[in-house]
């Protein structure tokens, strides 16, 4: 077996003697013998690095890495500049703890401060936290920020990703808060259906922009309706789309949250990802989790610290705004480094290319025989088509090294294109479609 | 130091995408009108910016990090190698199951090993951090009582020595929190526990070894009292490193646990995440686990299956150290802590002076009375020696606490050096206490003003202020 314990046998004996003990087992005198393990753990023996690598490579090799991906639905394959890996690969960033000791954590603290600024810029909001676990958790925490004693009911549009809705429901089960869904009209939240649901006990409305089906919601109208009903609005937004779409801040939203994975974080079979949260200045002290603030040090120099800690669990205990201790600091740093590398023009280009390619794909698929389900709705980089035989189509695409769209209920499919998809790939996918659905 | 927004020039930057190979389009819907003020910098500026930030960051690889309750052990290189394999990083979470067989196998194996180590029957890797795992575990308890028709069980018992996250998690899960006193040894006061349990008890949350670094020898009594009252026992795995392979929560009467892969199982902390906080449970709670296709499941606590790349690292660690290495790591974590404890106890009174587990708590109350030098001052003094200070002012039941957790991956030389540094600080506190209030001297910044940061929060860069 391999070990990371550096102490030699001789040192071990010396150290035990210093403690007045004879053997390592003497350290466990407080553990009742009835709960001591009598037999070794039933797990494999240790292996040297060569064997571990071989086995890990074998396991990784059992997965299919698709050269072409047309699936999104909450996890998106984007171009990640190599510099993102380079700069976030510094050992210090990787191995540091939460930056409690500000004097030796200025690097992590400043990077989070820059991330918070980026998120405010992207969403058009006034305050952001240091990030939370993922986009769905961000949405659930956003709902919690809106909860008042007499207003606790949560309304979630049916166009919100079902995974996000599921997490909102789980958190709501914890707080014993009711959750209701708002019906759709032609792929987007139905404003007419919303009005009667906005009762006096509603705390917030959750919508997604672009929504789960790829369609663009009318954020101005939804925000206005929610506010007229005395409720707040939580907008779950795609951060890359924010380079070109009207931001939640410009629409007057109270809280903007989202999944930061598109910003330089690989697909990684679902995690680690990055939840971002931003809000109006008024709601700042309700934000959960870590927040970094700027201050000065004993010599008047600029310095960064974890701040507004009076909200947090280590001080407020059961009265804290959440139980969160950590954030996703290294993922947040990846997002900040990605945004620094891409710059405003690069991010806008990425957004425009996503939109252009998704529209090209939609046309190509339509011509191949897959009709769009919401042909009149504007969309960003995802869209839904009819799809009579998803299983056969996906199998045929797979043979071409293509991961097709995500099958939805009702013989439909949710497609996604990003800047990573080439025209050739899209033409080839359309050709496969033509082949498969030919009568 | 300059922010990235204060570097660069308008129009500067690198094209990472190249030209679009399909015609551009104008999409419908409302457009962004606000300018997008992201950094406009060259790639070399990005590189240097983060290199400078890295120099202003202290990681485990930069020096000793005896941060109590955080288990800052070495993060092995092979873990990173495994987590960087494209066969793991380039897999979409919604790929068809047979095209992600390797990912599923990683999770299956890790879940199996974690069940074996904890004595649990089932495990979910979905929770993203320890606090998230706590929340999940408490929801299991809530869902279980609901399913059994136990309507009145709405209280969670938490010892007064517990981490603040425990009561915060209980509150998020809709429970009332009842604080249980500790006895003079830092253990659960059995009489107080017996008096607190009843028909409204949903469960007890406990770390064992507890937050003062001691294994509570009454553990079987404690879990029995709670079970007899109809409650469940929750094990907070924060301190599992001391006893893994030696004793198992499942054999001590615990029904549900959470683990911290970023503590016990050597995955890096990343400056505050990503971590991973799997929830494990006994058979009878298994249907309630998140991410399951059972009618009883509490649902999902996040999108997708969990922080998968963290799970890859933890599996690489367990494959490396294996059956023999798990208890060996625990024993040496405990030995290192006791070695430091006995070398310091004559100058720094121990809150509980007996054989400890993987960490110990010193009280600097006497030092402060005699010299005015506080636990904070002593901690800040350590920074000048390249040592990350111990956890300060925790647990709350010990005054002027410093909690030291060396972990098993440190050499004896490192422990000896740290002991000498702390003894030197004790001496300096008696010789020239005023000087200690002014430390550190060698760090990039010195004692930032936290009070004004909170009073007048500046939590993003003010672009307008610069222009004006």
C-alpha cells in the first residue's frame, strides 16, 4: 500500500514515549471496546500510484466523450480558454481553506471580490455573494431570502428547469413552505394565469431566462405582475445570455440567480458547478453564505475580508440566514478568470455565436423533418422540436459521435447549440435526422 | 493591490473563438442596454494577475495548517491526475446511462467504501458540502417521522459545544433547536440529555470525537437514550478522521451521517469549495435519500448527482491508502495531536487535559489575564512564521480557545517547529506583550478593519468612483 503518513517506525516509538504511551492503540482508551472494530475494513488493500492511475484511466475510458454535443438542459459545453486552467491551477488556490485569516488569504478574497463584481455586472444587480453550491441551490436560497412571516408561498413557473423546481421543493419541505406552479402559454409563463395565483401569502415568483425550453420570457411584464401582487421575483438566468439579453436588474428584479457552469467550468458529469446569487442593495443583508468586502488594514492599505458575518451560522446559529459555511470558491475563480480572459467583447461574441448556431441548427433540423414546437417564440441557444422516435434517433446520432438533444415527455426533444458546435457537425446531425425519420 | 478592473485598456483582449461559421442572426426579445464592464486585459495580464493573487494566498502546500475541525491534510497529486482525465471532465450529466458507465462505477465504489467505513447501509453523494449534508440528513429524519405519523417530533437536540452549522441546519429543516449542556469533561451531560428527550424529540446531532477533540466514552448511553425516547441519532462526520477504521458511527447507534470528503478523504478545500458532503444512512432511511426514484425520497438537494470530480479524488485516495491505510491515517492523526499537546501543555493550559483524539483545545485565558495577549494575538503572531493559525474562539464553551489539528500527513520536524513557535510566542507575550498586539508584520496586509467593512459594506468594485 501507499501512504501519506511520513512518520517512521522509530519516530512513532519516540512520539508515543513522549506521550507516555506504548502503542498506538493506547490512544483509543476512551473508545468503548464494544464499538471497536474487530476485523479490518472490508475495502480493497491500498495500491501504489501506478495501479491507481491504471484503474482510474480504465474507469474514465468506460465513459463516452462525444466529439459533438447538442444537449444542454442545465449543463453546457462551452469553449474554455486554456488560461483558465493555468491560472486556477496554482497550488495555493487549490489547497487553501475558507479565507478566515485575511492576512494570508488576500489572493482568494480579492478573487471572490472580483467575482462578486462580475456577477453584479452580468445580472445588473447591486450586490452578490461569494457563490453557493449550484444554480438550483441558488434558486432555492433566493426563495428563502423572500420569505416573510405572512408571505411564504412560492410560485414557480412551469418553464423553470424541473431539476431546479425539485430543489426548491426540497428546501421548501424543510421550511414547511407551500410551492405552486404557474402554467404556460405557448412555451412561456402565462401572465394571465399568474394573476389569480398571486394571493396575499405569496413571497416570490421564480422564472428562468431563457427558460427550460429555451424560450425567452418577458421579464419586464412578469416583474411588474409580481410586484403588483406584492411578491418579489427571483430570476434564474443564463450568465452567457446576459451579455446580450436585458438583465434582471434592468427589468427591476429583486433577486438574480443562476448556474455559473457555462463560465469556464467543464461538464464533469454534473459537478462541481457554481451557483451565483445577486440582489438589490435593499436585500443585501438577506443573502446567504460568504460575502467578501473591501476595507483597509492597519497601515491604511486596501484589504479584503469576509464581511456581514452577523447573518451567518457561526454567529447566529439557528437564527442564521442559512447554514452555509463554504462557497464554491475555486469554481468562482474559474468563472472570474474566464470572464477576464473573454472580456466584454469575447463574452458577447460567445453569446452571439451560441444564438447564431442554435438558430442554424433549428432551421437544419426543421428542414430535415423535426418541426419546432414553439416556432413563434424567440430563443437563445436551446429550443424544442417534435421527435417521434427519440431512442432511434439518439442511437443513430451516437454512431456519428454526436450526443443528440434531451428527450422530453410527449415525443419532443430539447436541443442546444453553443459556439463549440461547427456547421459541419450540425449539417451531419441534420443528415442523420433525415435518414432516421424518413417515412 | 490593483483589481483586475483597474488593469488593462478599453479594446484590449484576446479572441478565443475565431469567426463564426454560420450566418449571424438578430434574436427577438428585450436586449441588454447597460454596458458590460468586464475586464479588458491581455492574456499575459490575466496570468500575472492570478500569479500575484496566488502569492498572497496560503495553502496546505505553502506550510503547516493546523486548523482545528478542518482536517487540512495533504491533498495527493494522484487525486488531481484522476480528476483531470477527459473521460471524467468531458461527460455531460444527462448522457444516457450506458455512455457514463465509468462515472457510475466511481460513485458505486466510493459509496460502498464510505458505507463500510461509517457502518451505514446506503449513501448519497448529492450533497455539495458538509452543511449541505447536514441539511439533507435532517430532512431524512423529518421525512421519516412524517412517514411514520410522528407529528409532534419537531425538536433536534444539539450539544452546546456544537458547530454553529448544526443548529442552523436544524432550523432550515424546520426543527426547533434544544441546546444540551456539556459536563466538566466536555462530554454530553447525560442527566441533561435524559431530561431533554421526550415525545417531541426528532433526533440528536452529535460529533464524536466531539468539538473539544475528545471521544465521548458514553456514546452508547447517549444514542440509547435518544432511541428509547423515539428519536434518531445524527452523526456529524466533521471529526471522522480520528476514528476511521477504528470505530464506526453505525456501530455506535447512529442512524444517519454526513461526511466531508474535503476533510477526511483528502480532497482539496479550494479556498472554500468545492467540497462534498455525502449523506449516509441505515436501511430504514434509505428510501428517503435524495436523488432516488422512490416515492419516499426527499427529492433533490441540487441539480445532478453531486460534486463528481470531488468523488473521483476521494476514491483515488481510498484506492491508494486502502484497508490498511485508513486506520493507519487515523492513528497517526491522533498521535500527532497528542505529541503536540504534551509538548505544549506546560505553557498552554489544555481545556481538557487528557489523551485527545485528532485535535486539542488550548485555553489562553490565563495568558491573557497575565499578559493581555489574547488567542487572536497568538494566532496572528503565528502568521509571521509561515504557519496557518489554529481555529480561534471555537468551541464557544472554552474561553480564548485555540483548536489545533495537525493531521497525519505532517512530519515530526514540522510539529516540533510549530511547538517551538508557540512556545516562543508564550515567551514573547511575557517579555514584550505590546509588540504582539501589532503582529503580523510580514504578511501582505496587517489586521484588516473588519468593523468598518461590515458597517459600510463595499462588496463590489465601484466603477463610477474611478471615473468621477
